[in-house]
């Protein structure tokens, strides 16, 4: 069986990569997958989330990265794994970025409404558009507006910024303490009670719809 592979990438810290990666792992559990997380971030936040995950929830495996001279060479997957989520660090070196693109079918880029973040994202998206894997369609890329306050001017600026690229905008996720509550308990947003997180569940539906569609795979 082919492994479903998804990478969450942004060149700047603080965009919510780990939050999205861990919640995505929990969503895939709900969809019947046996997911594994690959934590490439030196801060090891995704690994900490795995360590906190309650035993009564569907388990999420941990994949291992093999490096040589700081270059990512291969990924070791746990047994009984049919989906891989890659949580990448800020400032991912270009040679490792290329290897992540080689590993992943789908690329999710979270963007937050901040001028500094948008400038960093612009440079990264320009770099990404020029890469052979993207040009040849070997990866499918989508944008996620993260930590949004929809009635603010900067959110409108972010929306205009994202609409300027050929990559689809597949979700807009609000800023809420629910993500912090879920992460502290080793859970995803989908594993919080409905009375608490129903709005967040609705915001995740288009993201999951895209991942389940042929638009998200080469």
C-alpha cells in the first residue's frame, strides 16, 4: 500500500506548523488511517505532543529521520503506517527542502496575518514556484490562513496576498485557545468535545476535503 504523505512547511517560526501537523495526524486517525509524524524541528514540539498523547486515543506513530552531515538522507517509518505527516523547522535548508518535497505528495503552507510573516512567505513562495518538483507537478501545494481574526485589516491584506498565487487557499483557521488546549493534552482539534470546538471542526472540513481529493496528489 502506498504511503499518503503530507508536509507542513513555512520558512518562519510561529506560523503554526506543528499545531496543524499534530491536528492533521488526529484527523487522519478519525479517517481510518494509521498516521506517523516525522518531527524535523530541533525544538521537538511534535515529539512532545506524541509523548503526551493519551493511551485511550488512536495511536500516532513516530517516524525517524536519518541524517548524514546534517543532510536528510532517508525516513524510517514505523510498522503499520499508511500516512506520514512531516513537521518541518523554520529556515529549512534548501537541500533538505528538496528531500522533503521528494518525500511528500501534498504541501500545506500555513500563513499568519503579519507583515513580517507575509514578507518571509513571499520569498519562500517565489523559491518554491521555481523548484523543479513544483514545476513538474510532483507536489501539490495549498495555502492555509492561520490564526485569523477575520474582521481585521491585516486579515484582508493576507487574503489578498494569498489570492495572488496559483496555489489554492484551502482553509482559514481562527485564532483560538482550543489549539493550545488540544496540544497540551496530546490531542488534535477534532478530539476536543463538540460543544467546545464545533466551529474549529467546520473550519477544518475544507482542508480535509482537499486532502481527500485528487487535487492534493500528483
